[in-house]
C-alpha cells in the first residue's frame, strides 16, 4: 500500500512538473511571437509631442495578383506629428508623385517590360500623385522596432478609360503596413518598408482591391518646428 501511494505521488509530481514546463514554454513562445507596443520619444521625453517631416525615396507597390507594380519616382511627408509619445502613436499625410504602372512577373516581382502600361492616373493632378493618410503606431518584436501605418481611409485611384489599361480602373487601397526602424535617438531616422514575411509575422495586410500589395522602398524622417534638429527615436 505504501509503495502504491509513493508511486501515485511520484506520477502526480511528474504530471505537475510537466504542466509547469508546458505553461513556461507557452509563455516563452508568446513572448517571441506577440508584438508589444513601443514609444516615440523626443529628446528621450515621454511627454513631448512634435511635428515630423521627411522624404520618401523610390516607392514601389507590387500587386502580384494583377501582375503589376505601381512605381512612384518620389515622395514626401506632407505633414505628420507624434500625438501620444508614451503609446508610440502618430498621424501622417504622405504624398507619392510621378506614379506609373509597370507589368511584372508575379512569381519573381521583376519587371517584364521597361515600358509602363497605358494606365494613367487622372485623379492625382499633373504629377499623377497618390495621397495617403495614416495612423502610426510603434510595435516591437524580438528586439526589432516597427512603425505600423494604418490607412485612415481608403485610397481611391482612378485610371483613364479607353486607353487599354488592363487592370481595374477604380481600385481602392486599404489596410495596414509595417515599416522597420533601425535607429534610435538620432536627428534623422531611416525607415524601410517590410517585405511580405514581416507583414505575415505582424499580422498586417495591405489590400489593392482584393489583392495583397507589397511595398518596396525607404525613407527618412526628422522633427520639424521648434524641435527641428533634435534627437528622437523609437524605443
């Protein structure tokens, strides 16, 4: 009887230790996979709000489902601000100019022709521009910092009809996209668009119509107004 009781106690201890190990491994896995919020700090201060300006380099929006790439030669931050530093939140208006549509190989993302498709944007002014308004928030994942840009409203593009454009003439762009920030506490921050694996990791998706869009490009951002040339960063 004593041996049976000891055997039962031993099995109970093993089971209990197994549960502890299971919960510990689950917690570790969640720590590795669930992004956490970061902060946007000006001069290391958690209370300062500030205006932000910046430049965007060559921007490319790849839509494999339509075998196209929207290619914008230049871009800029029209206006932006850090609204809630402690929560890493902000708001920005971004302008992409001289945008054209090119055919791509959907499997590789490479251009199949150096000539643009006859898809001319008619609701973007003389510079064929696209304007995006987005909420910004900071997340951190496994030590890497990201800016998530969530479109406040859908971007509506209209291409001129009757010119042979082979894609839908009035697409809408909506959703969220993640950008990586590699610097902290600098005057100028470099921001890089994350590729498809990063979007899946963070659970983000940018939709061009019903098709997933992937952005390629980089940009820089710095403070403006009374905080011009001050250091700032994502922590």
